[in-house]
C-alpha cells in the first residue's frame, strides 16, 4: 500500500521560513494537499493540487512537489502557525492517504 | 456558510455497533463527494471511507473494510457511517469531511471539516 512519510517535528524561529517535507514513492505523479490542525481544532485545508491555495489562506503558505518529495513552505512564520501539519494524497489501491503529521514549533 | 454537524458518537462495547450521521448545509450536497476521517487520541489523521456525490461509488480503508458502511441521502442532505463489529482500535474522533470534487479520486482534497464526534469502544 502507498505510504506518506513526514518528520515528526520541525522547529523554526519567528519570522523565518519553515519547510515541512512529505515523502512517498514517485510522489510527483500524485496531487498532494496540506492541512493545518491547531490544538483542539478540526483540520484546515492549506494547499491542494500541490500548490493551490483555497480562498482565505495567506500567501505565505506555499507548496511544491517534485520527485519523491512534496514540501510545504511557510514564509515569515508566526506564533499562530504552531500546529500539526499533515500531507495527503490519493492512491488507486489505498484510497486517501495521510502522512503521519509534523508538529511545528515556533521557538 | 458551509456547516457539517456530526452526531451519533458515544460509548460502545467491543463487538457492538454504532451509526454516525452528518447533517450538511451551505452547499449543493449532491455535487460533492464526502468522506469520514478519524483521529485516535493523540494520533494522526486516518481516512476511513469516501462516497461519490451520487452515492454510487464508495471506498474504504483496509482497516474497516467489511465492518463499516458509508451511505448518503441527497434528499435529506445527510451522510451516514454504519459501524459494526467495533474494536478498541476504532476509538477516535470521527470527522465528517467534504471533498472538493464530485468523486474521491486523484485530485481529492478535503475543504471543509465538521467538529467531530467521539466514538469510544470499551468494555
């Protein structure tokens, strides 16, 4: 079955750029979405189809997908960005797949 | 405004059954696929099941295949999840989740989530 791997934790200083990776076999052949989940809240869609932002999502959130790795980039990271981040893709055999999640800490 | 309101969660014994429902408002329900996604306490997101806008196509995670059944009533704007033969490992918050597409497929992404309903499987 298809799997997505994420680092369990990522740290960043306020105002700096955070990058969260999501890896999977030949992932560039699939569309990747990214979600933010703050403590005690439901997830929020940040990025879909690799690099598209839904209405209302700030431009500092961006996505890319190449080779075996998709990346969520957060520019000018703020304290409010501290949350869990999940990547997601779809596979014809497995269905919808989520990565294990990455906890972003803004130090 | 899109609203997804889950109901039906609670405490159930191992081997028991439970039916979750989700009432939808704020968009044309039949134009979009719907999903159930769960999150065990302190764990990550796990997709459970999806259904196309028409209801004709369904899909399940291997972990629930043969035990859970997803359905929808487009006339009543309602999504359901029938859960049978429940196990301790099914304990989780279950989210009703709207897909951006009419079918759960390659371009699927979940653009709206409910608040979730807690299912606890324990004796």
